[in-house]
C-alpha cells in the first residue's frame, strides 16, 4: 500500500490534536506516515503510534525553525519524490496553506485548501469544501500529481489505531532559496490555560456588544465554565479589547468546533467565513435582525449582560449537582 | 523601486455567488465584480511604500475583460499603470496555473517588490505569496501586519497562531499583507479623473510567454467532481429573553450534551 504523508502539527514535542485527525483520515487511502519538522519527535513517538502512524520521518535542525514555510515544503517534496505517497495532508492553518502552495509548485501537483472531509471514491481522494460563506458544498479532486490537501481541524473525530511509528531520520539540505526569509525574532502572546482556538471543541466568541476589554471577563468566564477557547470579532481586536490572534473570520482564524457561541456579534460575512462550518451555533444578541441568527441553531434575543450571567449560574448549578 | 501589486476581481460577497451548472466554474458574469477587498490593503501598502521610497506602482490583474473595472479603481487610488493579463484560454485556471501565469508576467515586466493580498474572498487559497515566491525564487514575506524597507533589506511582522514573528529578507521579494496593516484610502475625485488617462497594457498568453497547455479549465490540476447548494440550515430556535434567556440557553446546551 502506498504511504499517505501527514505533516505533524506540534509545539516542541506536544502533538496537536489535528495531527491525530489527519492520521485518522489518512488511513482510508494507505499507510499513514508522519513528516516531522523540528525537535521533539522522540517524545511524540508513542502518541503517533497510538494513532496508527507506520513511520515518522524526522528532519530537525535550525533550518526548520529559522525560516518561513520553504523548509517544510522542501522536506515534503523530498518525501514525495522518495516514496510516491497517495497524498500529502496538512492542517489548514495560515502557515500550512502556504507550505501546501509551495509544495504544489515544487512537485507540480494540484492543491486543495480547507477540506472539511475526505473520502475515497473510484481510487480518487475526494475533498469536501464549503465555499461562498457556506452556501455551496463542493467535492473536488486532484487530477495531476500527488494530491496536496489542507484539512480544517475538527473535520473528523480522531480514532486510535495501532502503528509502529518507527522513527526514520531524513537528511535534508535546504536550498539557498529556502533560506530567503529568515525569522529573527518571535513574539509569543500568552494564551493561558485555555485550549487552542483552532482546535477547541467549543469556542465562545465575543463581539462589539461586549462593550470593553473589561467586558471580556464575562466571555472568559463563560469559556472557562465550558472548557472552551475564547474568540473575538474584528471589531474587538481592532478596538484592542482582545489580542488579534483570537480573531475569528476571514482575516483571523477559521474554526470548526462542535459548539460555537457568538455573544454580541452581528455576524458579518467576514466573521461568518471563519465559523460557519461549526456543528452547532448559539447566538446571544439584543438585535433580533442580527444576521448571526440566520446561522444559529439556538439564539437568545436579549442583553448579553443579563443572559450570560444567568447562563453561567445555570451551568454552575448543573455541574455542581 | 518597481512595485507590482496583484489585484483580483471577485464577485461581491454581499450578492449571490454561484458555480455554473455545466462546468462548475464560478459564474463571474452573473455576479457584480469588485476588487477583492483584501487587495485594497495590498494597493494601499504599495502606495505607502512608493511614497516612502520612491518608484512606481503597477497593478497586475489576471481576469476577464470585465476586470478592467477593478483595475480602474486601483489606478484611481493612486497606482501609476496597469497590466491586464486577459485571454480566454485562462478561464477556469486553478491556483497552480494562476501562480504560473502571474509569475510569467512578473518575469516579463520585471519587479523589485510584488505585493499580494492575504487571500481572495472567492477562492480563499491564501497561498499566492508563497507560490509566487517559490516560482520566482525570491523571499516570501507574507501574512505581514507591518512592513519596513531599509536599503535592500525588507523586514515584516508575520502573523502567527501564537503571536508574530519578525522576518527578514532581501529585495527583490514577494510580500503578502493582512488587513491589520493599514487603512486603504478612498479614491479622490482627482484620482478618479486621472485614472482614466493612466496606461493599461493588455497581455495575452503569447505576450507573457505562457504555455497554453498549462492553464485553463481543461489543464487544471484540480477538478470539481460535484457541488450542491447547501440545504438551508434548519431554522434554529430563537427565543426572546423574558428574564429566563440564560436558563433557556442552558437547557439547550444540556439537551445537546455540552453541559
Ligand atoms: C477586509 C476585511 C476583513 C475582515 N475580517 C474580519 C474577520 O476576520 N473577523 C471578523 O469578525 N470581522 C472581520 N471583518 C469585519 C466585519 O465586517 C465586521 O465589521 C465585524 O465582524 C463586526 O464585529 P461585531 O459583530 O463584533 O460588531 P458589530 O457588527 O458592531 O455587532 C455588534 C453586535 O452586538 C450586539 N449588541 C450590542 N450590545 C449588546 C448587548 N448588550 N447584548 C447583546 N448584544 C449586543 C449588536 O446588536 C450587534 O449585532 C473584516 C472586514 C473587512 C473589510
Ligand atoms: N487572477 C488574479 N490576478 C491578480 N492577482 C491575483 C489573482 N488571483 C490571486 N491573486 C492575488 O493573490 C492573492 C491571494 O489569492 P488566493 O490565492 O486566490 O486566495 C490575492 O489577494 C491577489 O493579490
């Protein structure tokens, strides 16, 4: 059986859940293998085995942390050349969409972005995508070269499977061109103890209706009571009430959680672009005409400063009993 | 500095967007076209860089005749001239082909800096800066929320999932900008009048040295197998808060097993 290469998402050895989702999806098309760029593969090996990785190709060294996207694309291109896999799967983050683009150019293959599901049909890999703000569902396939596909986190529930996850170091000599964009400094904004936005099963987002930076305490409390990540609309990040990295939408992150709660958010098209594939959507807004209600499975028309504290109290009661 | 800004015309996100039943291409005739809104930030950044460092701003658009509307708008914001790659053979090109075609034009017209938007509202690939940099063999400085040029060094703040990175490269380069970077200007009346006289050069495949076998729907590396309008979302339950909105929301969350 051919291999299916999954690019691991990790932060220094801690593997992100989306990697297990990609391994779960990869199984239907061949032997899942992991491409690991950077440090931490030994630490991660047992977890990757639990989710059925047959092999882990490891490329570490400065190159993989010191430059923008090109090194990961070179690693994947060399694996494609070596093992002719059935596909290369990546998590659909802003960074990886770029890695996928560079890889596609290198190996002259078709690239599909933002899949929300993958299936096999007549020997082809069919990607499901949701376009035009969710109005149209498309099934697409790659018809030239090795399919390169980015998949949104939370597209599938990760399922364990046995794998050897044999570590196999690969030597990569980065080209000079790959070193053109050098990272000279990293500025990390703390996230605290909450789950990561892109991966979280529940996201609680606040909008302009929250009124102020202090008002976001309420959003954080609600998020914490549900074990959720916090998100924000652009109105909020523009006003500086909450950092930009929490922005959901066209120019923020795209999330697809089990539950998305929009609190004081109107539901502009650019916001919807980042959350409309969420499984269940709950909205609280005082304006009954707010477009967010068109998407909501459950909505409360009311003042969030009344509704949310009461909801918190109810959640407290229920978890206490 | 010779700055080229890539601008795409897209259907209005406020209107209805459809794929054509026969070939699953975006129905560009049916929808009102306008500049991909993220490209307005790319145009603004190109103009700011020109104002700071001198040079010339060229708009590059690949698209049907109709895309001239967007080109005029970009010129009215202050760009100096435009190149319009227009050829029926390009219709239906996917990301791989579009990046190839744009790269060929860029090679033939020359550049010190290419500026692109973060993504288009219709295709949403978000990979053009990376693909162009790969094809042209120049540094990729994308997802930029800040750009500084100092001699031949260019430095950006690159947005990342956990904050940002400072990234440096040498000109010539491709930059991709996010909307945090600036506030696009509105065309002035004078700008609109001046735009009418600014040169727009049209190029065909042959003019740009583009292989016809590498572009267009028939040669695309990806295909749409089928598509369907998503069934309208089942109308949700919307309740008015009568002093019990929080309790009702909790009941919904409990019924769905979230609490
Ligand atoms: C190029 C571009 C990119 C963009 N990218 C993004 C993006 O990535 N993400 C994004 O979110 N936006 C984005 N936007 C902005 C988008 O168009 C909207 O302006 C933004 O989403 C609005 O945020 P909001 O819903 O919080 O604010 P508003 O639209 O002002 O809505 C606030 C809502 O809160 C309600 N409200 C007020 N007070 C209360 C209260 N006490 N109780 C209950 N409800 C209350 C109001 O009824 C209203 O519906 C982008 C725009 C552009 C042009
Ligand atoms: N047909 C095109 N003509 C000119 N520029 C384009 C075209 N398609 C994409 N671009 C540029 O590439 C960016 C990303 O687009 P996309 O890859 O479609 O998300 C856009 O913001 C434009 O700057």
